[in-house]
C-alpha cells in the first residue's frame, strides 16, 4: 500500500465537523463537489462516502483538480487510506489522476509510488500515469510506460495514444512518433479527433509541418482544436505569418477562436518580437472576452516583455483580477529578469510569498534567471538554497544551468565547474556551453579548452561552440589553432549561424545582415553611419577591433565593425521612425562588445531610447548608458521562462536513451531514420510493408 502523504495538523476533524445539516441525496453531493465545496460535501455525506469508495472520485475531480489544490488532494488521500479504500482500483485510478493532473502543482513522485504499489492496473491506470508524466515533461519515462503498457498486453486507447504523442513531441523523437503512428493506422484510430490532433502536434513539434497538416486534413471535420494545432505548430516553427494566416482562415469559415488559439498567436508574436501584430492580437483577445484567462494573460505579459515593453507587461499584471495565480506571478518575475531588473523581480517574489502563494520550480527558475542577469550572485545562491531547504523543491537541470550562468557571470569559474561535476543530474551540452561562455568572458583559455571538449562530445554539430572556441583562441592570436577549429567545422559540415537583426516599421519587418546592401535606403544608411561614426569618434569612441576574430589589417576590421547588422538596423530605424519614438531592435545572436559600446554613443547623439533584444536579454540604451551595466556576455541558457512548465517546452532538443526507444523491428521492417519509408507506410498501403502485424 502506498505510503500516506504527510498531512496538515488534524485535517480530518476540521473537515468533517457536523455543525451543518445538509440533504442526503447523491445528486446534492455531486453538485457540492462540482462547486469545489469540500467541507460541506464531507460534513453532509461522510457516512455515504465511507460506505461507497466510488464517491471519492467526485471529491478528487471536483474539489482538487479544478482548484489545483495538492493539499486538499492529500487530505482526501488520507481519508481514502482511513476508509480502507486505497486498494480499490477505481478510487486509486482517480487518486493517481489527481496527483498527475495537477501539473506543476502536483506530485509525480507520489503518483509513481501509488502506481507501483497498486495490486492491479487497467488501461485507465496506465493512461493516468502516462498523462501525468507528459504533464511533468518526463517524456522519456512516459514513453517507457507506454512500452510497458503494451508489454503487459493492454491495448492503448485514444487517451494513452494522445499522451504518448505528446511525449514524442516533447523529445522531438520523430522515430518513436512514426512507430506509434503506424499502430494508430493499423488499429483504426487515424480518424479519431483526439489522436489526430495529438499526432499532428507531434509532427509539427518535430518540424514536419506538411505532415502535421496532412494528418489534420484527413480528420472527419476541421474544428477549433485542429486549427489551434496548426496555429501553434506554425508559431513554434517560427512561421508567424503562417500562424496569422491560418487564424484569418479560421475566422473566415465561421470558427470562433478560443483562449488556446490566442496563446498560440501571442507566442508567434513573442518569438518574432512583432509589437504591431501583438497589439492587434491583444485587441482580438479583448474582443473575444478571454483577456482574463490565465494562460492568455500570462502570454500577453511575456509578449510585451519580449517586444521591449516592460511597462505594458507590468500594467497587465497589476490590472489582473487573478494576479495571485502562480503562473501570472512567475510570468512577471521572468519579464523583470529578462530586462535585467533583478531587484524588482525579488520584490515581486517576496510580495507573492507574503500573500500566501508557495513558489513552484518554475517561479524559482524565473527568479534565479533574474538574479543572474542582474549580477545578484549572493541573492541567487540564497534563493537556490531556499528552494531546496524551505520549500523542498528538487532542482532540475535548468536550475543548475541557471546557477552556472550566475556563477560564471560573477567570475566564479572554479565554483561553477565544481557545481556541474557534482550535481545529481547528468550534464547536457547547454550547461557546458554556458560554462564555455563564462570562460570566454573571463579569458580563461585553459579551462575553455577543457570545457569545449565536454560540449562537443555531447553536441558535435553545435556551431556556436566551435565559434566560441575559435574566438577564445583568436584573442591570444593563436591563428593556427583557429584554422584547426574552422577546418573541423568544414569537415563535419557545421555551418555558423549568420547574425541577423530586424526592426518593425509600419507593420513590416525589415531584416539586416552584416555587409548586406539590399535595402532600398542603403545609400542613406551608409551616409548616416559615416556621420554617426565621425561624431562618436569626437566623443571618444574607439572601435573595439579585438571583437573581430579574423587575421586581417586593423583598417579592414574597423570597416567590418562599422557595418554590423545591428548598426544597419539602428540607422534604418533612425531614418524611418518619427523623432522621439523608441527604437526596438531584435537579434538572433548576442550583441557584440563593439556594437554594445557604439549603441551607447548613438543613443546619446540621436537622443533616442534604443532597446536591443539579443539571444540572452534586453538592453535598454538611454543617454549613453545601458541597463545591463556592462554585464552582457554570451549565454546558451535561454528558454521561454515565462511559459516553461505551462505548455511551452525548452528550446533545447533532447534525445532519449537507447533503452527507452521503441524496438522498431517489433512492428515494421524499416529503419528508424527512414522518413520516406515511414510516411509511405502510414499514408500509403500498409500491407505492402513486411513485418506489420494486425495489432500494430
């Protein structure tokens, strides 16, 4: 029998006081549960509950899951234990569902233990466990449970299949996704709306947009759910225009968007940092009456923050009737952190705790990120300890990566490396790349060589790590070693990601790359940059040629620096935008040190606020100063902190171990990476492929 969770002091007497007399019909009991009125339900119906364990399901589903209350769920678990119903399969299934359904507020460890100790399990038991693991983004384990379910002789239904596809999507494991898709086709689930939507989502998360849309077009009807899948898929793959286009088509055919639709659209605007489109979507949100829905409000806070409008994020947060919701608190803390406002993030966190909200792992992730980007090393370490010892939360790899970022920015390289090598979870490429960035910033070439080996062993195709290692060697004029790195990149066909900057003007996004001369106003841009450079030199600016990691003459380096993509974008914005309007520039990479210094001068000369969002944070340039106080350096630890744990996955592609992968030979005689073969099997004539049994 599962170990009884620790309960609050004497919860049962307080809940079952008989001071109030209530009707005794089961209908009244169900009604009270549906309204979340736990005390009244227990006061009036305790004898009935004690004699019929099935009634516990109403308490769990009505009073715990909708309210996201783990504490009440644990109290009801105590009653189930006291009633001797813990081994009752129907009741245990609902208890398992409760622990896993609460998402980040739940207790997957309690769910796992309860599952392991259940005397018998059915399909609903396995479904609840797989769904819970998917909710907690424990996708490898979710697929392992799906495999075990089949080995136990149980046939997955539409709910189990949907959760399995969600796990594949989280891992971007197209091989296992193909395998389960084959099972779907062989067992007649291909026209099921729930399965079809989950399957399409999996393909889109894996970057196979056309395959995902083909699945949706094969479903009996096109509804809001299928449209939402397309919009979210387009948004997740950077196709903002496609997401907006499908939104327009959705409305044209008479389908009414729901809050999920708008979350996908807002996410698309966030990724592109398209303030104009984001504001239009916000207007649609208000028109549809879903602006008070928590995921929508959280997404709006994130969107305005990512577009450089922190004041608008703060306004939405302060006007929220649901401001006490943990998701909204975490979103605003993350927004402050991304803009380098660490003190404000800490103040908001303290206020949240004072108002009785217990922080989650996601809240602490946002807070640690804020401390890291504000140089608050001691505060960050303090909150990391608080998370573990006061709130009993177990740090994930993301938390450790954030701590390495915090220590690395502060120059504590030895302490950061020790943390990586001593943490209880295996290190991934991201945490080592974060460490490598710190080595470059603090010019520790010896440690960088050691760290780079760890990075490239885990991710041999990562271009950014090769570039960092090359740049570190270039700082000491080791040009032969630099050539070796570049030769290795050529041999392994690793391509450096080109730096891009973009700016929005009159609803259109203008993109710039270094040395690009295709803009219609290029002549004016060059003239303005020349004028600005002359004025900057008069004020004391000197080009930082040490940021050019190529063996060339100084004059060539200065010419190259003068036409970096962020400078081109800023010059275009000065020429195009009205006087006094803030300039907002977005970048796909980190802003270089020379451009960072140059933009300080430009903000002073042009008398403009210039907001630059690079891959790590926002930089607010005003009157010759930057909000980062010179604390900018490349980091690889960036995920959508605002929505992390609430539907948005970490951007880092993960892979599952060989022991977790399905044995593809069990089902079909195809290699896992034979994409065309799998599609031929799934969408074509299945009988033409050997090895496919009637049960999938």
